[in-house]
C-alpha cells in the first residue's frame, strides 16, 4: 500500500510542478505584453540627421520611437498617422518650426505631449515653447541626461525644463 501512496504523491508533485511552470510561462508572456503596451510611443523630428540618430538612440532604451521626421510638416503628418504619446521636436526646422508644430498640436484631439530639444537655451526660446504648448524643453547639451525624463514627464502631463547649461558650468 505504501507504494501506491508514494506513487500518488509523486504524480501530484509532478502535476503541481507542471502547473507552476505553466503559470510562470503565462506570467512571463503577460509581462512581455504589458511591457510593450506600457512603453510610450514617441515621434522625433530634427533636421540634422546626426542629432536625430542621437536622440533616437537615447530614447530607444526606454520608449518606442515609432517614426522620425526631418521637418515640421513631415512631423505633423506622422503624428496624425501614428498618434504618439509624446513628440520631440527641434526648435528650428524647415517648412514648419517646432513651435508651429506645438501650436498645431494644441488644436488636435489626441494632443500628444510636446518636448522641444534645441541648442538654443535662452529664456525667450523656452518661453516661446511653453506658450506654444510644449510641456518640456531640453537643451541638446543636456539631452543625454534630461531627454528621457522630459519625455516621461510630458507623457504624464507634467512640465520639465532642462536647467540652463550656462548655470551648470
């Protein structure tokens, strides 16, 4: 009799292990799906191809960069197509400036968060971006440190402005 009890316990233990393995597999699959679902969708626009690649490489670790543009008009078209959570814009671009794109986005239904990323760090540029509806302003000098923070803040509807690089010296 003891053999049949031991066999039943072994079968129960094996079933328990299989169930636990299945649960772990499901948990891992769900974690992967939720990770994909929770990553922010971002569009980046900059007319300098090297800067554009640098911005994308900084952001790609933490967000999904779904499209890039070399000018403001292309950015507007891509924003309509992809409906991102956040848009990162250069201040000065051909066709339509980053400020003009931000103003246009205030009129849209989806209203993605806007972060301006520029070499220009003066208070006039920052104020113009803020007045246009940008939630963030990052100096390109500080983008390695501040850009991801600014994008995540904009996605939450919270402002983030890089400290003036002159103050950091």
